[in-house]
C-alpha cells in the first residue's frame, strides 16, 4: 500500500515558477503547506513563496545542474512541469532552431525533471506529477512547435501514469485555455482583432486567470486525488468543447 506523507511538509518542484500560471501554482501550494522549490530564468524575487533556483530550461546542462542541486538538498515528492515557450510561426516560416527550443523547454525539460525527482518518490512510495499542457494541443494555427510539444506532454502523462501507478505516484495533466499571462499577452496583444476573436470564441466569454489553473493543479496534488491518475483536465472556459452555439 502506498504511503502518504500528508503529515509532513511536502517538497514540490515547480518549473516556470516566477510568473503567470507557475507563480499562481506556487502561491496556492505554499498556502497548502507545500515547501515550494521553483525554477526560473530570473530568480531575483524576494516575495517568492519558497526557494527560487536559476536555470535555463532550454539548455540541457543548465537544467541538469539545477536539478542535481535541488535533489541533493530536498526529497521532492511533488512536481509541476509548468515551464512553457511558444514561437508564433506559420508552417512555411518555422525555423528549426526555434522549433528545437520550444520542444526543449516544454517537453525535454519535463522529462529531465521527472527523472530527477523519481528516485525520491519511489523511496517514499508517494508522488504527485502534474504536467501543464494547453488547449492549443487540439490545434491552433501558427503554433506547430508548441502544439506538438504540448501534445507530446499530454501523451507521456498517460504513459508515466501507467508506469508509476503501482508505486503510489500519480501523473495527471492540466490544459489551460487562453489565460492572462505575460506569454499570452506577448503573443496576443490585448486589443488586437485576433485576441478579441479568441475571447469571442470562448463559451464563457472571458480569459482564464492563473488562479483558475492553480486550483486544478492543487486538486491533482492533493490526497483527495490519490485514485486519480492519467487524466487530462482542460481548464478553458469550455473552449475545448467548441465555440458557443448561436
């Protein structure tokens, strides 16, 4: 029978932790008594609710060094693979170097993080892994690399869940819809026709907030979700179902 470490303060690693969805997840989990260790490119933030480590997740060696430091000091039994990168490019304009960078941040780094924390989870016979995907994996023009990476992350969520189910480790995914984050606003200026069209297509007629996503992550990280694994929850205002009926 898998052991629960609910009586102890869990150590949870969150990537892309300094802003947007990642920051909201860190604040939510910290409020629920997790010791949060975050990874971000720019860690200089005294208000962060935990320990913030600098690493460039697009760089395999930078990621490896950061993870080695973290697991040497902490027994990590929670992982939120949140780091994301998107370059807007039509098919004919895709630069392979940029494609590789998107795959590295969204997918390769997630695998590295899971491999780094897996031994501690197996020893504890307890673990929670949540992968942040995107509603865009269902298809969105000009985001071939991003949709490929997020679809891959959704697929390995199911594979990991099957591999780890008998070890007390659950693996689930949360797929945000359009969410008010810095990355979204950088690629979708708030007053642009494209952004207005996106909002109009959402059945709930509003953008998501990082806290909406954090709430779903917190469920999958909880003791109450101990019998839930291999699941993919879209938090998208109904956008994954389709546009509203007229």
